[in-house]
C-alpha cells in the first residue's frame, strides 16, 4: 500500500497596489522550498553581499575623507557636504540590504516567489509593518519556525565518551 503525498498549497496574500486595488501574491510554505529555489536565493544573496562589501568600503573611504577634512581645520563646506552625502548614501544602502535587515530579507523572499513586474512593484511599495505582518502570517500558516529543526526534543540525551 502506497502512501499518497499531496502537493502543498501556496499561501496567498492580497496586497495593495493603489486605492481600492490589490494584487495577490503567493508563497510556498516555508518548509516547502525546493533545493533549486534555496540555491537561487542563496546565490542572489551572495551577489548582494558583494555589493554590501563594496558599499562598506566606499563608506570607509568617505568617512576617512571627512576625518581628513576635519583634521585640516579650515573646512571646505562643499567637500564636507559631499563627504557627508556619500556617508549617508552608503550607510543607507548597507542598512537596507537584505543581508543586514530582516524586513528587507522578507521583501527579498516575497519578490523571489512573485517576480512579475506588477507584483514586485507592489511589494516594493509595502511599508515595513506590512512586510512584518506578512512574515508573521507566513510563518504561522507554514506551521514552522524559521531556524528551528523539526522533530527536535526538549531534553538532551547522554553521550558516551
């Protein structure tokens, strides 16, 4: 007798695209990602990490330039403003990277599974609170907690040495 394994159903959310307009996005349960999907997500995040490293290096250069300008005493306001603008730009890019920001990581996942222009545009416009609410519901409806393994026990067993 064979045991039938049913396909899982995607979890759907309706998100706003404008006043009284919505688009439906679909997400597989968190424990139903294929190995190919996981690999593709990891590769995409690795590319973003490379960008993060470049942004961090650019931030350090701008911070050193600002420190050097301040050491000189007679500050060129234009040069200081330009260095501060670059510091703000690279700090922002680092802070909104999916590798550094849980909300943006969830946005990355939403866009990974919903890659049409209409859906990614709607996802890009979602406020962090909406992203967090979707993530909570997605976790709850998936029936798993990210980072926890299935079938673990609450007590440890003795080991022989």
